[in-house]
């Protein structure tokens, strides 16, 4: 995604000095939702008798600072730059509203409790805040030294009102109000393996270490290790029909590359291109190690990627949109994806009620992104398109 870096009247540069300057990994973008979480300026607090804002009060509110009450999108880059755009902007023809330059690559960006947490490759975490009725203040930030250049914070996830940060094989738990580290614990014994994937669901937190094919479940409140799940058997089963050399190569370097929790299912992306799902067990405040039902067995999807699964995410379909899934006869034309999307179309309410293509309560999609597309039900020898699209980025969409 190309971004303009030349200065203009619409962008502001806020360089930040740091003794660190080593290049590192590609940064991942994040998003903030400014206006709904912060108290509003007293000049705009006139309300109607029902308690809602009047039209006049909203107009006054926007006249104070229109940008302060719009959603923003934060993009972090490998050269240490953060670009902030209004979510309604077209970045092809609109300069960024704000730009902050750091001396280390951006690893991850997370919005939580009206703050934006930015992890840098030098081990620092920068916390950006804002005053009520104001846009993000790039010059008013705090720096937390949570990691080191050799062990930066590689993953940040909100868990029960706290911020869980993965640094090497340690989990640091940060109070987002005081920005003080309250607790930490170690995952495994190998400090050379950092936390690469982490998701929270209910009272449980699932995580995976670098180069590992195992998922670990921790209790969100007691920090106790509850169980471990090895995905290798399920992946090997899905690769049974592949070429022997490819199967051996994928099995030798198998690791977990993405995690997503959605509707009581844990979605697991792997370096082999196989997408797995695991039914998430119920974790309560009293759950301890050994009390979960066992075994927890992941199931593989017939549809996956030729190469690595790069990411997993889910979206909620907005009201007024239907998903046209192809009929079974059209599956091959849509790359054979489970519930492949034929198109998103806006329809009137009567048409939505009459549509039988999408169940009424199905309003979420799970999306995987990765290298190539592969139907694991087919053997390589039966496909005439082997290798043709292996390096082409694909999105696979599931209806959940």
C-alpha cells in the first residue's frame, strides 16, 4: 500500500530520536476508534430531552475539531514511520493527517482504552494518547522499555482489561491505566523462541511460539498453563495426498503462522498452507490444568494455501449486505473455496428476507490470506494448474 511521505499542509512530521537504529521486520498496521471512548468537550454537551445529542450540538462538536471525532487508521512501516489516516480518506489522493518517524521498525500497533500502543524493534513500546475533544497528540507520548533490541515485543493482545505483551518467550502483563507492569510469566524454556501468535477468547489465551507446531492455552486470570495441542498429526493427515517430496518438506519445517478465535472456534494457520479449526473448550474462573476435556483435536479444511497462511481475520457483514455464495456447480470457477464469495451486494430489506442464499444468523466471514490456493482433496498429479498460481496471493473466505 503506497503512502506519500513528502510534507504538505495536510501532514505533520514528528521525528523522535532514539539511540537505536537497526533495521528490522515489517510493521503491521492498526486502527483506533477515537470519539466513542473519550469524554466530549463541554461546549458540545447540549442534549435533547431524550438524552441524545441535538443536531446543533453535533454541528458545534464537529466545528471544534472535525478530525478529533473520526475513526483513524494507523499504518506502520519497516523504516520506522507511522502514517495516520482518517478512515474515510482515500489514501491514493489524500495526504496522511499525521506522521511520526521512529528510528526502529514498527512491529505491531494496538488500540486499547483510548490509547495506541506501538511496539518498536528496539524493544520500546510507545504509548500515544489524546485529550478529550482533540485529535491524537504525536508530541505527547510515553515510552515503555519492555524489551530489548534482541528481544522486542512481538505481539500485543488485550486480555481482561490488561495488555499482554510477548517478549521472547515471556508474557508481560501491563496495566493500561498506570502503564505499569503488574506480572510476567515464562512460556516454555527456550528463550530463543519468541511469541509469534496470541489470541484471547473468554477466560483463555491461546499462543504459539516461533517455529513451533504446538498451541498453548493459558488462563487469563491465574496465568496457569491449561493444555497444549499439537497440530502436526492433523496437518500430516491433510497432506497425505500431496507429492512425497513436498509432503516431507512441509512436515519438516511445520509451524503455526496465524491464530484467530471466532464463534467458539479457534482457527489455526500453518506454514504448510493447511487451515485448521479447533472447538474452544469452556474456561471458567475455576478451571485448572487437567480439568479440560481431552483430547482437543483440530480438524483440517479441504481448502487451504500452497504456501504459508500469512494471516487469519474475521469481519462482521454490515447491515444491508448479503453474500452471494456460488452454487455447487460453480465451485470450481471460484477456486473451490468453502463458501467462496461471489460478491457483496447491497439489497433492500424485503429482498434480504426473501433471500435463501445466506442463513439469517450468518453475519461473519473468516478470511485467510496466503500464498497460492490448494484443494487438499486432490492429488498433485491430477491437477493441470500445479505451480501456476503458487506465488499469487489468495484470500479464502468462510461463512461462519
